[in-house]
C-alpha cells in the first residue's frame, strides 16, 4: 500500500500581479489625462507630477524609516494613488496643498493601516476629502479650460456644470437651462472642474477597457450608474425639474458631469476597499449611487461621490457577509434555548 503524501495543492498561475493590474489601471487613465492636459495645460501637468512624486516619496520614507520595512513602491500602487488624487483636484491648486493631500492620502489613508491591502478606505479619497474640508475655498475654485495660456495658478475660474445643475433643480436662483454647458462639452471634456471631471467619454472608454481585461468586474460601475440614473429619472417624473429641462437631459447631466464616471470605474472598484462577492458589489454600488444623488439633491455640496464611496467603504465588512448558499448546504435551524 502506497503511503498518502500530503503536500500543498498545485496552483494555476494566471500571470496576474499587483504591479500588472496597477499598470493596466494607469493605462486606462491616460486618455482622460490627455484630455485634461489639452483642457488645462500646465496646470494638469504640474498637478499630476507633484501628486505622484509626493505620494511615492511619502510611501518610501514611511516604509523605510518608520515601519523599517522594504519599500514597496515597485508595485506602482503609490503612483496610481497619486494619479487618482490628482484627478480629484482642480488644476490650479497650489503646490503645497497637493503635497499635503498626498501625505494624508499615503500616510493616513494607507500606511497607517499597514500598507497596501490593509487600508479600509480609498487613500486618494481620504486625501481629497481632507483637503476639501480643510481648504474649501481652494478646493472649490475651478479653472475653466484654457489650454497652455498663462500661469496655472492664475487660470480663469468659473462654476462647474454641477453647480448650475444644483441651482436649477434645487434653489431656482434665476439660473436658466442655457447656463449649462452643452452635453457634447461634458462628453468630450470642454468644461470646468477637476482633472477627472472633464471628459466622460475618455473615462468611460478606460472603464470598459478595465472590464474587458478583467481588472474589474461590471457589478460596481453598472450598479452605481443605474442607481443614479434611476434616481434622476424619478426626480424628473415627479416634476421636480425646472422649466425647459426634460428628464432625459437631467439624467444625462447626472451621469456625464462631476465625478460620476471617475468614481464608478476607478475609485469605487478599488480591490481593497470594495466587497469580494458579486451581490456585495451590487449593493455597494447601489449604495454609492443613492448617497451621491441624495447629497447632490439635498446636500450642501453639488458633488458627493467622494463622501459616498468613503461611507460605503466602511460598510464593506458587512457586505462581505452577503454570500450565496452553497449547493447542497442545509441551513441550520436555531434551537430554542433550554432552561
């Protein structure tokens, strides 16, 4: 009789790695970043360079001198965090505020919890929300597209489409539908806002690329966009829109402006801070879409994607408990307590 040999099971290697997936996400962001450079010129270049450099340097310093570990900047996660942080910032933000945001994103949002894979909240959004709460004026002074004309800190500024949309729908302060940017400008990137708000089409293309390469799944983006669109449609059907705006127009502005596309495809789908199960992802995305629309409709801010994602990040441990019943598994009935 041959002896039973117990050994680790063989594993099928797919070739995936953290570095590879990070590089694919970075590649998916490049088209949107190219549009932001065309729109904002030097501001987009300077903001991205400072953000990425500060994130990488912060992670290296903390890992080497505080945690006394081998720095892991080679996995490109710090580069991606720097890019996503820059995508959530206005292109005219002073350089020292960009550095503060990067230090908070990496130092507080990531390394405090032990580094990649252990952070409960999206690091880039932690940095962005910290800056928004601490420096609201600088973070809500949005440059208008002007290419490479002039200095990036002296860029001409103006309101974002979401600002006009909020005033049209909620406050009725005299704004008219004609004040909104045309939908084609929102689609192709000719409007004010942060780097990640200017071109919905490029972000959508990058998101589809990530789904096709199986870096992310469809569950979170589709559930976010579907929930937001349904909320906007119900708002229109209830007659809460101003005169001259139809329901389909309001739904289109809801999906194409602000951080909707960036959040749905690139921020909410972060591996570490999103649920593992399919149903958990659907509930997670629906919760984000609902919270975003509640903030946009009744909140003080015209945009709410960052807050919505961070709130749902906190719910991930509970959402991971949503698991389908295994085939053939019997549900145990709870026995009554005996005296």
